[in-house]
C-alpha cells in the first residue's frame, strides 16, 4: 500500500528542509498529504542538572519563534505539496515523533539525518535511528548533503 499520509519531523535545519523537499516530491507523485511536526526538546526548556532554568518569557519566545519558522516553512512548501497539519510539540523528540505518527495516521515518516558518526553520535544520540527502530510505520531517512545537490555527491 502506498502512503497517503506522510509525517515530516523537522528541527528547522537545512538538512531537515532537504528531507521535506524530498517528501514534497514523493507526496506529489503519490497524491499524499504531508504533516509537519517540530519538537522542542525538554532539555531546551531548562537544564536543572546545570542549575539553569529558563524564564517563562524565554520559553514563550522560543515557542513563538519555532511556531513562526514552522508556519513559514509550511507556507513556502504549500505550492509544491498538499500540506496538512503543522504541529509544534514539546517533549522527547523520539517519543513525540512516534506518537504524532499515530495521531495523524502516518503511513510513512520522512526525516533528515545528520549522518554523525563516532563520538558525536554517541554523545548526541540519534533521533532518526531511534525512530527507525521504533516507529509505527516505515521511515525513510534523507541524509543532509550540506551544499551539495541531492543525489550528486562529490567524489
């Protein structure tokens, strides 16, 4: 069965936009709808282990900034694909992405991956890897090319 609802998690980075562009092309070919989700991670809301607590004004500003960026991203892609729900959530990105996939009835998740290896991957973890292993539907990952055109890797 071909996907009709595609969830695209985004951290609003260039790599995530590359994944969204890929999803837009795929959705157009399949007649599918794209749902966007941005997750503000719990650690971003304060780091009590370091004695840092963010004020509600800073948190509200972060949420407003992300919502504006997410809405702008959705609007910029609206002419290329059928954009459905545009969601901003807080929590652990791994769990929130999987839960959102269930909520929107996603048949496919398309997400970017930074392609980190070694120590940086071990320290930062991999949201994409966890989602691939635990998602309620198939996951397609798109590796960021950082300035290269998709599919045209330099030798």
